[in-house]
């Protein structure tokens, strides 16, 4: 592994992690979800004074095993944990990846990264759904107040767990602050998300 490729604080090389992501996350919508989660986690890290690179990679890698475990939710996160452990990835990242599926795995959320990944990856679905109901199907016209309104509509994006989004409060952020931050992060990569 080349020294310049090693990501300090993460415990692995960027090339190895990128290769793993590209090999294991093949569905276009899942790749976009992971990119959106990465953007939100980086924005949260900036806001909270955490390591933006480490948090961003946690966001990108959190669903490495989703395509393999989508029919067995009680295994989601465990395959990823094993793969990342083999690469020497920071245990805090591995714990957060398992904690984003805390309910199915029976693990607690403990760290700020645990909470950030859980609420950050969950809100992506609500934001994407809000963009897709717009005539232009673009994020540019979506406003935080429309996301807040959609949070209250249980039938809208019904698979998005509102309680998990509310975990943002464990980070010291109000729901309104979190929605604004997440929406801004996703708008910044709207070209990648094709929204």
C-alpha cells in the first residue's frame, strides 16, 4: 500500500476502500444513496468538529453488504464489518456501520458517529422522495420546510423511519437544523445524484 494512499484515522487505503465499494455496490440507486450519505456525514463532521474524511467514508461504505443481505436484515452490516476489519478499518467506523442497523442486530448506538450515520443515511430517502414529487424532479427547488412537512405525512415515503431521523437530537441538532444541513449537503452533489 502506498503511503500517500493511506487514510489517516481510517486505518486503510483509499484505493482499497474504493475498490471494495465499486465491487460490492453495483445498483445505481444504492450507489447514489451511499454518495448522499457520505455528503451528509461530511457536513455533519464539519459542523460537529469531527474527522470529515473518516465520517465521509463511513457514510460511503455503510451499505457495502446491502445487495447481499437485503433479504436477511439481521445480517445487514455484519458482512461489511468483517470486510472492513480485514482491511484494518478503524473500529469506530465498523461499530457505526453495525449501529445503523441497530434494531435488527441488537447493538446499541453509543458514539456521535453511530447516531450520525443512522439519521444521516435515513434522511436521504425522505429528501430524494421530496425531490421526485416535484415537476422538475430536482433538489434545487426543495426547501427545508417542505422536508419538515413531509416528515409529518406518514404515507409519504412510508419506508423512511422518522424516529431514526430524530436521532439527530443526540448530536445536539434540532430537526430543522438537521434537515437544512442534510438538504444542503445533497444539493452540493446534485449532479452525482442526478437530482
